[in-house]
């Protein structure tokens, strides 16, 4: 023991490990800050699980469009314990989101965002946004149908950003369509960029916690007054508080340990999540779903009228994020006890109920209203009768590629895209070809690119049919005439 002690002292004199951990372990906390304060450490525990399992997965995962799906299948069925590592990684991500939501809810209800912890709250909100970014980019790395359409929905919302929307889409996708470069960029985001940002803001967040301390449990009638709060908190914590180690640490370890056991047990029982079928934009009837964190946004985008999609996909999330950032600056003083803040309690209830209802609707909502109802709907007879043999080939492409799930003909079909009955007078031949090949996601629309899913002959036949979709005796759309030359 003497030799081990001497060796430990030798390392300590050169590394200062105890001095590095001494401050966070011994900083005083309120004596009665107990089980309501364990969610932050639990979130950090889930992050550690994510990092460890993520490193192990990165040793096998291949971030290329032609091998990503196969590498996940290899992990699921061939690599020893690969399925378990994938399952733990997924359910640890779920645990991290849940624990962070509970942590932010506890901080909000206890008024712990008020003076002098405004910056601590702001940093926490930023960390929550980065965590959601990690969750979404992780879903994309599964590179299946859900991943493909999830990216399509996301860039559809981003494309509505004024002025810079198309540029952002091109930067995210790495080109005009969802392809191999898209996967590479999301891999870089998920493995390098977002984790780096997360650790930077986590360091700042923990530093703010150490600097301003952990808020004491709220007491009804005891208001936050910046003029007197610092002195009162110092007296309460430094005279009557306890060091973070050992009792608070033990509580955190017990809760976090139980959480790890739950995650591992669920992973053993449920197994890894996905991947489903490889990405194919022509297989719309798969009716893809995002991971549960984003089902509420999916429900809004799926059920709201097309003219409100920009609000649902872009406006509401941005507004909610800005409101969260503004909370400590709008209500940074006054009562902290939930019993004296009915508006805060009601806000939490409304948000949780709304999120729960929208998540439930997201499980049931079709990507396009009545998604499967249109798969077998025949092309109206009068359209078939007037079509030439080449146009009839285009009709077959339209039906076989399930275009009717998003587009209607004479009012029969999906409502996600415009009715095609008069598309021949709205778009020229070149415009039709471009939309079929490149889609409209780059301009903020919902239509994916079919350039890699259709042969040139199929594209020509489909465009020929679409040109014929116009009222009788009305010529097809023609390119605008060039302006006359100035003499």
C-alpha cells in the first residue's frame, strides 16, 4: 500500500489529476437538493454511452451510399455483439433526449433559470438543440427509406429560408439531389462537427454551474432579487450546504446506474433499430417514419395544409427555440416555487400534452393523405383514350412509380403535390424534365429527384404524357419568347 500510495503521489505531483477534479467534487451544493437534481448527471451518463458505443460502431460502419446499409446489416447479423452495440447506442440516444427534457423541465419549474443562472439556461438550450441535431443525423446514417425521406422533409423546410434557402440545401446535400455526398456530410456532422460543438458548450455549461452554483429548491414566498440573492445564496450554501462528494454523487450514481441497466435490458430485449429497406425514392408506399423525437414535426407537416407547411417545418421550431432562449431574460426574477407560478406549470402541461398528441398522430398520419388509397387507383378512362402509345408508356411509369400517392389526376390521388390534370399548360417540356430528374427539394418543395431511378426512355415517356395533361384545344406550355433585340 505504501508503494501504491507513493506511486499515486508521484503521478499526482506531475499530472495534478486530483487538483483537476477537486473543485467540481468538493464544491458546495444546497443541503436539501436531492433526487430532483439527478437528471443532469443522467444525461451526461447517456452521452458517455453514446460516445463509447459510437466509437465501436465507427470501426465497422462504412459511410458510403453503396455500403452504408450493408455495413449496418453486417453489424446486426455477422459482427459479434454488433447488434447489441447498435441497440445500446440507439436507446442511449433515446435516454439522453428524455433525460435532457426532464432536466430542462425541472429547471424551468423550479425557476432555476432565473438570476444569476441565465447563461447556464441558455447554454443548456443550445445543448438541447445540438442533441436533437445528433439524433437526426444519426437517423440519416441508417441510410434506409426513413433516412432518405427524413432528409427530404428536412431540406424541404430549410429550402423555405428566405434568400439563402437554396444555398443551404446545396450545402447540406452536397449537390442538387440526395446522394452519396449527402451521407458523407451527415457522417461528418454526426461524428465530428456536432460532437465537437457539444463538448465545447458542455464545458461552458458545467463551468457556469460551478461558477454560479446549483440552485436551491424553491420556497414559496421567497423571491429572487438580484440585489440580495448572491449574499443570501452564499450564506445558505457555504454555511449550511454539503460538498458535492459524497452524498449528492452517490445519488447521481444510483440513478445513472439504474438508467444504464434499463438501457442495456431494453437493448437486449428489443434489439437494434433498423435499418429497413435501402433508400429508393420510387418506393413511396413504404410510408416512412422519423424516429420518435421528430414524429410531432412529421405530424404537423403531414396534416397541415400545404400553404402552412413553411410555418410547421420552419416557423414553429424556430419560434420555440427563440422563446426558450428568451425565458431567463423575460422572467429572470420573482417567485421560483411552482405553486406560485401557475402560468409556468400550465405552459409545461400544454407543451407535454401537445407533444404527446402530435407524436401519437405522427404514428398514424400518412406522409401524403390516404397514402395507400391511391396505389391502385386507375388513370381516368378519358385520359387513357386520348393518349398515344408513347403517352400510354408514360401512364405506366406514373402508375408503377406510385406518383399518384402524391399527385392527383382529375381530383383522384394524393394531395401532397399539385394535381397533374393541367400540368401541361403550367410547365414546359424542359421544366418537366428538370423537375422529374432533379425534383423540387432544392427550391424548398417536397418532390424528390428521380434522375437515378428512371431510365431516359421512362423519363421521355412520362414527360410526353404530362405534356398531354391539359384542357382540350389548349396548346402545351412553351418557353417564354426572348425579348426583341434593341436596334
